């Protein structure tokens, strides 16, 4: 059992967890230990201290909605993420977990290791990460319905709001957007709040889905094109 000072990533996977990835995580984050369990029952009873992140294999995504309250009760400070190959078809269950904020992130297994470790860093810091490909898949399935409701609102976004929404759609964290655009993180939060209100959505995940649906349908910046970047 880890000491009280040691922090933990708990991986729930019936097929195990890559030993190479485990070694890379523990090398990159010296304060972390990776613990692997086979199912939710074991995850909800295991005596592991200081779990910061629970990584769930995609094969268990369908059952996560049922078990997440029990996981949260047992590991109250832990965020939950899904480990998935995003080249495959993204089913509605996975999008539902994101939209209902059951998971804070989706970890794509088929990307460069350095990028994957950076995503782990974002999640461990309390941030969120969902790959843009996930939104594109969702947009392809529901884009016509989304465009019918949201095209007019999208045209009301300012040039700066369009710019920030594009970064949100890429899965960028607020502090990364702020750094890229030379803004304060507080200013970025205000812009995202305004974007969500204008689009009539509940969160940045829905806003990103609308962005990709609009891009697919040829929606452009519209009224925001000639406005200053403020």
C-alpha cells in the first residue's frame, strides 16, 4: 500500500495495463504510482491511498455510468478518464459520459507518448481533455440537427470568440488558450462563458460539437468576421 505522501493513478482494466506506459508515467511523475485492478468491484474496495486519477479501459465504459458514484464515494478526490483508441467509431455511451461530466477526459492510446503524458499532466492538474476527433465523430452523426438549431447563434460570435472556440474544440485547456493568444486565463473564462450563452448550450463539450458540425456544414465566422479581437 502506498505511503500517505504517495499519489496514485488507479487503472481499471480487465486485460491489464501496458507495462511500458506504466513505466513512462512513473518515470515522468516521480510522485505517482500506477495500480491496476481488473474491474469496478475491485476498484471500489481496494485499499489504495491518495488516488488522483482513475483510468478506465474503454471496454468498461458502458458500465461506468452505473459504477461512478460508488467510485467517487470510495475515491472522493479522483477524476475519471477513459482510455480509448479514438480511430474507432465513437459510440453514444462514451459521448454521454463526457457530456454528463462523469469523465474529465479521454486518453487516446494511439498518439505520441509525449503528448499522452502531457494529457495525463492536464488531468492530474484538475483540467479536462477530450480529443477533437471525438467531437467530429459526434458531429457527423448529429450535425444536421445541430445546425438547424445553432447556425444563427454561431454567426453572432465575435472574431475572438470564434478563435477561442476553435481552441476549445481542439481540447485545449483555458491556461493553454490564454498562453497561445496572449490573454489572461480570466479573460478566456469570460469569453467561454459568453460563447456558451450565445450558443445556448450547457458546457464547452456541447459548444465544441456545434463548432465541428458548423465547420462540416460550411458555417463561417459571419457577423464576427469584421469585429476586433477583444
